[in-house]
C-alpha cells in the first residue's frame, strides 16, 4: 500500500516547493484517499487556519481534510483574533508554532506568507495569495488525471485574467510537461517572473503559450479553464475589467473549437454570463464540482506528507 513520503521542503508556499516526483506522489495519495484505500491517523495534530480573505472551498476542504485524518482545526479569523488589530506576523507565527502543528494562510501579499514562514517552526501552507494558488492547482491536475489517466499530449487552456490560479497552472504544467496556453487581454498576462521560471523548468519551451487570442488558444484543447475576472481585493476594478475582458468568455463557440472530449474547469465562485456562460457551466463537459471535491483529497494528501 502507498504511504505518504515526507516532502523535501518543509513548507508549501509555491508550486516550486515540490518536485515533479512529489507532485505525482501527492496526486497518487489523493486518488487513494478519494477511493478510501488509504487511512492515515494524524490524531492530536492541529491545523491553524489564518484567512485574511473570505473562503468557502479552501476553508471547508482544509477543515474536512484534517478531520478525516483524525486531527483538529482552529479557525483564526482576523476579526476575532489579535491578527485583526495589527499584531505583527512574527509574533503570531511564533505563538502559533507553540500551539499548532501546521498552519495554512490565505492572504493578499505573498511576502506576508513568506514572513509567516520566516518566524514559524512548523510547516506553512499557501491557501492562496495574490501570486499563487498551488493547492487549487493540485486539485485541478487530479481532475485532469481522472479524465485522461495521464498527462501525455494534454493541452490545458486557461482563458481570463493572468492571476494567481494561472500562475500556479503554469508552474505545475512545467513540472508535469503539459502544454499550457494562457489567453488574456493585453496587460493582464501572468507574472513575468513566473513565466520565466516555468520556461527554465520546461524541457520543451514551446509547451507554454501566452497570447491575447482566446480562439487560437482553445483550438484542440483538452481542458478549458477559467476563473473570475476580478479577484478578491479588485472590487473597485470590476466594471472596468468587465469591459476589457469582453470576448474572453467561455461559450459554446469557444468550446466547439476545443477537442470533442474536452472538459470544462472553473475554480469557483463563478459569475455566469461573464467568464463562462450558464449553458457551458451546466453542460456535460463540466468537471467543476469534481474539481471542487478534489480540493479535499489533494489537501488530505498534502497534509499527510507534511505531518505524517
């Protein structure tokens, strides 16, 4: 029976914290957790959740994952803890290191996450920052693997804002050798440092394609993926971005450009008729709720590797 291997890196702040073999191992563990073929007991282990941003799937999936592993979770809401009144991160991190066994942080600036790591003596997990969303990407690639069995010849097309989700998809794509296409309006491309790092990792640099043309990006794709156009913290840009992103909606015309067996992914929440039409969202190609469920299984796998 497969058992969790400790990761070479103590923390999971970025896709770059894991190797290709470690990604494959986490996905294999997740599959076994999902099929109820694996039982890991992390009794007495405690996960602290520090969420500066609102959350449904990330919060619940981490809590349920820890519960299924036999551990417990403490939800440190900034409005009900000293974090909200400005206690320095270095103080919070040092105190929580005495109470918890692992913390998952969902915040805005990636540098804040790195500050937690600097002062923490326990593993720190990136539960989303403005730069990356690696836990989401783990679930995405498990969903893709479930459909196509392996990653050979898979083309993943992300249409929308070159945001944290796009950045993590690019980096995981590089580790797994998958063709990743990103189509976004000019000026909204993924982080250039992320793109350059991915190109260093890719054996075939032609597998990463960044463009401003959703139609070309969708041609023959096996996966069409989108996310909201305005992330949390960008509410004041929403009206402007809705205009700029006009033409970047995944609709039936775009789906028809993709491979006939293509699947549709969205990390949720979704705004129907903006980044995706209701018709496509509710179509048989939708794997969105499998993808959401897989957050639970991949996080069980990740936690077991960090704590077992």
